[in-house]
């Protein structure tokens, strides 16, 4: 579950804002790796004076079988740590 105004920090300095932005990113990932298995490995949060700050570590394993965000399908196995 994400707050409507969630700000998600990604590798490479990329930021995704809000549930719509996150939904779009997840759809792109699943389209590129249609056989992907996603696992949440760790979650932590802390309550600050201005709200809750949370972090999730997840992994994705699959094969690059779909075109899109990562170019033409290579059929190679992938492991993504997020």
C-alpha cells in the first residue's frame, strides 16, 4: 500500500511520484519480464515528526521476454534488486 503522494527513490537518481507513477513503472517491469517472480525481502519504517518514512528491499527474477523499458527482448535471465 502506498500513500497517494508517495515519493519513490529509484536507482540512478530516478524518482517516481504517486501511485499512478508507481503503477506505470510496475506494469513496464512486468511487461519486460512476464515470468518474473517478485519477493519482498525486507521492510522497515520509522515515525518522524513530519510523517512515516519507509523502505522496502525487493528482488525480481525472470527472463527478459518483453519489449519496452529495457529494449528488445534478449531472453536472458535477470536478477533485479530494488
